[in-house]
């Protein structure tokens, strides 16, 4: 499936996916979205931005700080990827996709507070997930687990205050 996805994107889609992934590199896209929400959305925008960034931070910690250290999965073979983007991929473990975890966590983190902003973020988040496989950086299962980590991180960030108060105070 990785080979088919990597070879199947038309050139225009390939460029669009790469552009969005580059914007999302080092969470730049999500930080910019949070800044726009905080500056233009009033209290709801600031609350959504903080929830999104907290969810993103939790997802990065879990995916890159824990999972990639525990699971040493090699990236898909370079010969599977029919374009030169395969040369730009990181040397770290393929499992899970930290980019996808961050994108999904940020998006899922803002949806409860500001559904419209969350809906708008689903498009670039989905594009990041597809791009990670299309570029040869990840297997589909890496992206799937990254998305699950993102959803779980957003859920934990939203529920953590109540869980802490209920169980420890």
C-alpha cells in the first residue's frame, strides 16, 4: 500500500501535500493557526488555541519522546518511492508518525471549543497524514497510530483537570 500511495499522487497533489507538510514542519502551521485564533477569536479563540497547543505538546511527547524511543522501525525502503522527496526524510524511527500525531492532536484539541476552526484544520491535518505516506517517510500504520496518539492526547488534555481533581484532591 505504501508503494501505491507514493506512486499514485498526481504532480499537482504531490506539490500541494508537500507544501502543507513543509508548513507543518516543527509545528509551524499549528502555532500560526493558534496565534490567529488567539488574536481574532476572543476568549473562545484563546481557549481553543491553548487546548490545541497543549494537545499538540502531549502528542509530541508521547509519539516522539516515548514511542519512537521504544520502537525502532525502519522507514519504508527508498526503492519503493518513485520521487526524490524520499531523500529528505528523517533518520528516526518510522513508528509512529509524529507529524500526524501533532496535526490530529491540535485539530482534535480545538474542536470542542471552536468547532468551525477545528473543521477548517481537518483539511491540512488530513493532508499532512497522507503526505507522510506519499513522501515515503511512513507506512500507513505509522500514520494510523500517530492519529490515534493525537486523538488520545486531545482527550487527555481535555479530561486531565477533572480526572486529577476527582482522583487526587
